[in-house]
C-alpha cells in the first residue's frame, strides 16, 4: 500500500505533468496542423487564383488581340471581370470621336444615386487623366444588368478606376464599384492593371502597325501624280491628295468639298451624279476625256466597300481618280501629224510623176519639145526623193523593231569621208559652198565599223549642212581620235567654222573615233535641239530654199546606227552662226 | 487673161498645171510659200488663188487665217489643193472661206483645170 501510496503519492504529479504535456503536445499538434492546413488552403487558393489570372489574361489576350476598337476591348474586359472580382457594378467610360460614352453593368440592384455617383467619379477620373473637361450633357449612356431600385440606401463602399492608355494617351477608364467598404485590395487592382495593361499594349502595337501601313498608303496617295479624291457614303471628302487640289486650283493646305469639284467641272462631268450612282449601285465608271483648262483628264469613279468578317460588305464611299491624259493626247497628235507628213511627202512626188506622165499622155508636151527634158528631169527628181523617203521609212521600222543590222568590219574612215566629200563636192560647188575634210593625224588606218551605215550618217549630216548653208559658206568634215581622260586635240583645222563641239559635248567615256560635220548655216534654236533625234518630234526647220523640206527621219536613223555601234550622237549649235553634228564610235 | 496665183512649195505642181492649162487663156504666177503668196496676192491681184496647205514659213491654214483677219487684202476666191485628205482638215479649210478643196493625188490635171474654170466662171457670173 505504502508502495502504492508512495507510488501514487510520488508518481501522481508526474502523471499529471505527463498528461498535461501530452495534452499540450496534442493541442500543439492539432493547432499546428490546423495552421498548416490553413496555409495550404491559402496557398492552394493563391495558386488557383494565379492560374485563373493567367487563364483570363490568355483569354483576353486572344479576344482583344486583333481588335482595334477600344470600346470592344473594354466590353470584353468588363464582361470577364465577374470571374474573379466581386462587384456591385462595373462600367467604363471611353472617348469616341464625337462624345464620351459610358457603359455600366449592374450586378446587384442599386439606387439611381449609386449610379450617378459612380458616373461622376468615372468622368472625374477621365478628366484628370486627359486634362480635359467633358460636357456632361453630351454623354452617351448605357446601363444594363439588374434593375435600379431607389429604395436601396446603400451607397458606394469601395471603388477603383483603372485607366486604359493607348499610345501614351488615356482613352478610357474602367471602374469597379461595390457597396461594401474596404473590399478591394491591392491584388485585385494588380490583376486589373495587368489586364488593361496587356490590352493597351496589344492595341498600341496594332495601332503602330496600322499607323505605319496607313502612313505608307498616305504617302503613296500624296505622291501620286493622279488626282485622288475619296468621299464617304455621305459624300464628305475623306481624302484629297495634293495633285487633285492642284487640278482644281485649290491651295494645297486648304480642305476641299465635293462642291469645289462641281464648280470646276461644271457641265463637263456630273461628279455628284456619278458618285451617287457609284455608292448606291456599286458600279465603276470611267469618263471620256474631260478638259480642265488646257489639261485633259480621264476621270474614274470607283465604289469603295469593306468586306466584313461576318460576311457581307459595308459601303465606305467612293474614290474619284483624275488621270492626266494630256501626254497621251499630245503623243497621239504628234503621231497623227507625223503620219500626215509622211503621207504628204510620199504623195507629193508620186503625184508629181503621175501628173508629168499625164501631160505626156495627153500630148500637151511632145518628145521633141524643149520642155520634155525638163519634165523628165522633174520626174527623175521626184522618184529619187520618194525612194529616199521609202528607204528611210524602212530603216526606221527596222530600227524600231530592233532588226537593224550593223555589219562591223575593218574599214578606213579616211577613205569613207573622202568618198562622201567627192560625192557631195559637185552639189556644194553648185551652191557656192566650200566642202572640206580635216582628218587628224592621230587616226589609225583601220577601225571597226559598218562603212555602209557610216556613209548613210555622213550623207544625212552633209546633205543637211548643204541645205542650211547659204552661198559663200563652208562645211567641214572633221575626224579625230579622242580619249576623254586626255586633253581635247588642239591640232584640228577649224578656222572656217564658228561652232565646234568640246570634249564634254561628245559625252564619251572611252577613247573613241569622233566625226564632226560643221556648217556656218542658220543654226538650230535651242528648244528644237532636244527633239532632233526623236521620231515624231523633229524640229520644224526652215530650210534656206524650197528643195530642202525634210522629214527629219535621217537623224533618227543616224542615232539608231550610232547606238548600234555603242557610240554617241549629238549636235552643238548657235543660232545664226552654224551647227556641228557629230557622232562617236568607241575603239 | 485671167491671173491665177499658185501658192505651193511643190514647184512640179505649178509647172505641170501651167502646162495643162489651155494656152493663152490664163496667166499663171507662182509663189513658193505662204509669205511670198501674201506678197504676190497684194502686188499681182490675181483672179484666183490655188493654195497648198503644207508649206514652209506660212502654211495654207495660216494663210487663210491672215486673209480672214485682214480686210485690206483683196478678196479673191481660194481653191485649196493639197495632198492632205483628212475630212477634218477639209471641213476646217472650207469653214475658213475656201471655195473648193482638191486632193491633188486624187485628181487628174484635167479635172483640176475644170475646177479652176468652174470657179472662175462662177466668179464672172457674180460680177
């Protein structure tokens, strides 16, 4: 018993202590477990939230991704908010082109007072962000969701605004409000910031792309030579490039309206009617030639529509393009004139021959009369000039078709020039004009060229020089080798002539044979020189006498021949002093 | 003797026409371009002018225009003879007061002579 007593008396405090310790331990374990469980739950909640956040961001990213419409983006965001934030009402305010728009969604019924305070705070926030005041009368307002019950006395307890910034400019505000106070914590706001931030970034990026593309398009329209006018479906001018303002003679910095065009076009083109037709019937139209002063245009009117992703088309307006066709008309006129001239030049000699034969046939002139020989000579001259022209036309068509063949061979330019001089000597003597050659000693004996073709050029140059040089004048044919890297030959015999090309006039890069035919004739007006070597555009020269009418085809053919040789051709001339026609052939 | 002024740079035309005209009835004078034609119109006072269109210096159309603009120049019937055959050219020239248009290569010398006689005949009747 003692032992028992002892033992009970001795052991009982220990036992009590042990039980106590055990209890403490149990409690400790229990609480710590509970705490752990709480932590785990909290962690799990956090993870879920993060995942959720990511999912929402991803979804929003996808939905917002290709939209440029700020309102649409705000709608998407507000529509998704319910999934992770508790609110009584959510809304956004956005600046559109004309006014501001407020869209509020009520989750749980609130009073009118709640709404109006929320609205005021949204606008105040937008004002602060944009540094602008907004006309409260001119607001587009939409309220959706639960009904408004004025009996509900609870007012805004918690509210926060998130700005939507695009391209560094606040364009709207997203607002979340709740009747309970102190509800929104930083993390709630952080996720909203993230969402709007992502949306802003996406839109800014897209807008950047659009701006760049638009810039390209604008630059293109601005720099276009054609006048471009675009109107919207209400016929208001959306685009008018500088060219079109120039056409209707409006200052480039000024805005234009369709009426400016109606005034200028008058009865020539019913621009309003054609625009209406184009927009309503979606048809294109291209006008006949229309002149505005001295300039001719072809005016095209084209409908502009935008195909919607949902299908169908949205009419955006119409584009008017003024295409300047003056050059085409001028070319047409020159070509007609050219054809007319060729026909005339062919008909005249042929008709002359016909009429001479008619005289012979009718017996007006008999073979034994004095006139017979004279008329026979006339017929001979006519047929010769016609043959020359026919040959020129054939050469020209060969050149134009790229079928003109140059047969280069080793030939002596001195011999070719001497040959031509002796050929024209009789004619020059008959006119009292001196015709000489000046062959430089630096000329090699043989060079590579087509002697027949070069003869043809010399024929043209010399016969032209003869035509335009009066009695007592002189013609000089010079030939020399010139290396553009070295000084121009100074031992040329050119005392008798007054106009001679300089090294730079010859326009050569390699050492070349240069042949110059100089005269002391009437010279060529500067304006006419540039057209001399172009088909259809020969200068109308005034020959010194009646026999010298010319189609000018010879020079065009000469140019073709020289270019086939890889050389240059040109002329230097001073009115009243003379001209020097030259060609070069690279060695 | 009627005086006919041929203004044409094509000397063969005036020569052949001269040969084709009945001898002793007409006096043919020629000018090689429009400017010379104006001079001879004033100095020679012809009964008829035969005018070419494509000429150096002053062409046929410009010649007709000068005639229209200058009332002091003698009023003479103008017969245009040219190788230009476009309808527009013909109607333009007729509108400028020419009494007739002959496409040279389409007509024989004989028919041109007939045209000349017809025009001069009408002018005589008028007087």
